[in-house]
C-alpha cells in the first residue's frame, strides 16, 4: 500500500491519541469523515495500523524495575531458537524481545515490581530455558524517553 501525506497525517493523529473520533481526525488532516474512515480501514486492513491500545503507567502500577537483558545462546543454541523464542515471549515480564546479529543473540526488555522479582524471574524462568549460555542485565535507573510514536516525518520528507 502506498502511503501519502493524508495517510501520514491520519497515522500521526492516531499514534498521538487513538481515542480520537474519525471526525476529529478528518478535521485535523483536511478530509471529510467518510473518506477519512475509509483510509483508516484500509490502513488497518493493510496491517499498517496493528491495533489500538491504552498506554499504562508502569510506575503508578508499581512495576518499578525495568531491565535490558542480553541473552547469549550456547553455540548450538540456534538449533533450539524457535523453542527459545516461544518460551521467552510467553513470559509476561518480557515486554519486548529482539533477535540480534553479533555476539549477543537476544535483547529483552523486562519489567518487574522489584529487583527481587527480577532476580526470581531470571533464576526461576529465564535461566531455566534450554540453550541459554549467558544472561547480562542492565537495570534502568532513569527513563528519559519512552514513546510508541514512529518518526513519520521521515516518510513525509521522502515523498516531497
């Protein structure tokens, strides 16, 4: 699907506030409501809009510990990669999981209420997954930026 400036405007509006009505979005991008609604549906059907969610405050919910975890698999660990991925993504503490190139195989973002809970997660779950060679943790001490907004302005400049 080819994205134009109107689609970028719609996507920008939605990623800032997914609760906006179609009329509000249409007004922001200079469309009437029906064409705007059709474009949103097309963006959803194309998989560009994957879903609409509520963003929750970790801190206000008492999930205070955020950890970047580097996982290296054993040299033959790539043979068990599908099972490792399946197991790791099933852990609710893992909020993001990336497969990497280089000397580290996985980067996980893990959220827990306390450091003790993180320790229990590592010992009771992550370290028990077959194929894990090493686990290296980086505890976040300050979150200076955390956004779900993609830099759509990059697309806009490429189309000009």
